[in-house]
C-alpha cells in the first residue's frame, strides 16, 4: 500500500473505476470522495494522464452538441419527480409504463417491488424480449430491433467521435414498432400528437440542426453516403487538449470539502461501514456470504439473456470459492437455492478459486425463465443511505451490500 501511494503521488496518475462495483454499497460515496481528495492533494488533476472517476462510455474525449426537437413556447419536458427506487415505495403512483426490464434493473428486493406492481391499476411494458417483468404486466407493446425502421432512419446520436445514424435495414416485423412510434402513438391518443415530429426523418433532421462546428455540413444525406457514420471534424488527434484547472463546481475551484454533507459527518471522507455486508454484523451468523453482482461481457444487463448461443457459453450460475462450497456439502454443477430474509432464487453452482472466501458472485439480471421462474433480485438489499439524497445523482441501491446463504435445492 505504501509503495502504491508513493508511486501515485509522484504521478502523473489516474484512479479509473469501472461501473457496477464499489458504487453498489451503502457507503459508496465515501470511496468516491476519497478518490477526488487524493487526486486533489497530490496534484493529479487537470493534466494529461491524471484524474479520477469511472471509465468513459466513449473511447474518445470528443462529444458534439446536437440539436433536438423543439416544443412550442412555454412547454418543456417534465422532470421526473423522483427516482424509480422511490417510486416502488410510494402509493401515489397508479399506473406505470416500462421500457424494458426496468423493475429488475432499477430496484432491489423483488418481492417488495412486485407488491408495488400488483398495487397499480394498470401496468404496460414495451420490450423486444420476453424479459422477467413481462409476466407481471397487463399489456405488452412489442418493440422492433435496431435493424427495423418504419422510416429510412431510426435515430441519430454522437458516440466514439462519430455521428452515427441508425439506417433502415428492413421494415418492422409483425406488429412491432420503434420506441419513437410507440411514444408518438401514446401522445396522439392523449391529444398531444401534434407536439411530435411527423416521422423519424424529421426528428433526425432536428437532431442534426446544431451550431457545433464539429458537425458542420453533416446532414442525413451525408450520413447515408458514409454508411451511417461520420467522424467529428477536428477529432483526428486522439489526444484531446488537457482539461487544465477549470472546474465545473459552484465556486469554480476544487471543492474537496463537501459542505452539503456536513450534517452527515462526511464533509471530509470518514470511515463508515457498509449497510449490511460488514464483518461484525450479527446477521452474518445466519447469512455469512456477501453477494456480488456485476455485468457480463456476453450481454448488456439482462438484454440477450435469451439468446441460445449465449446460453451455451454463459449459462446462468452463481460462483463460490471451493472452500465455501465444501463447507456446505456443495459440488460444482449442483442446483442451489440462494436466500435470505428478503426472498430466494434458484440457479446452478460453479466453483471458482478467484471468488473471495465468504462471498459469492453472479452476473446480474438473468431472465427469470432461466432461473426456474425466480428472480435474483429477490435477495438484494434495498436500504438507501439517506445521505445519498444530498448528492447530485441521488442514493445508490446497495446491490452488493447484501448477505446471503446458499444450499442445495430441496434441502
């Protein structure tokens, strides 16, 4: 640790996190605060090869400012009044529409989530897959794939230093529609159809209407001529200019002291144990394993869970250290039940020396039809840290701050 600290301080150094690890604990913000403080006091910020935070979703630092569909004067999109993690705890919502497998992606403690879904007057799902939530809704609207478009273009976005157009490959199959036309149809039924673009082409042209010089001269026609991809003007050098010591804070300066967290004792980062998965928790006598979830390289969250070839190379399973498995009389390939006081789910067991003892690992969000009709989020921790509401993006669901036990199915 001392050697790493010395080398980091010498710099230039960067603290680069992936998404979906330490951030899924009840005390996650303390670690993030430590990262920024360490970068600040060692001067590892603003210079090439320095900084801290999660990895970028795009592999280049170039991002163009695109246009958008303009609403009439006096109208603007309504902000969401609360996060989904709070919606599942309120009785003020009477109907819901989900785009995709949101209830198993954005909420923990599935049994509580299902109670909330069952309490609603009407639930609709728009999805391309038979995802876990499909069997619990009143209506399913079939969504088409990215290859299917009613128009010559299905969307335009900026990613990886390019403007990308989702050009049509084939017509939407069966009764499926794109998200755009599902939303437009709902707006028309509510008497607001005139606020939407006439079609996907008009919407794409609105997005391409911008003063950003990086996309000067870019049109739907030029995108089609370039097979749907045009590199941003001036982005040829993969090394962007250094950020310099300019900060997007209220004061315009570095703010290692978080006054907004003063009442929580976290103006400077202070040690705080996790919400549930800490060594001294008496609950460990009953549920001694810490449950870790993370993404897979074989799919995006739960999407593609049903692909047969993915099932062949990445069959759903939970992983245990061989020592923990032996202590429970479990063997590789056993059908097991994972449980705690919140609920349980069933899956296959695989042994892995790389899994830390007294913990278990599983890829997140497999469809329930591959878990004997159970849902893995049945066991996950839904206790939110109140301090999180003072942070810019709200509290984090502590999925990995969860204690479980595992036994063979039927025992």
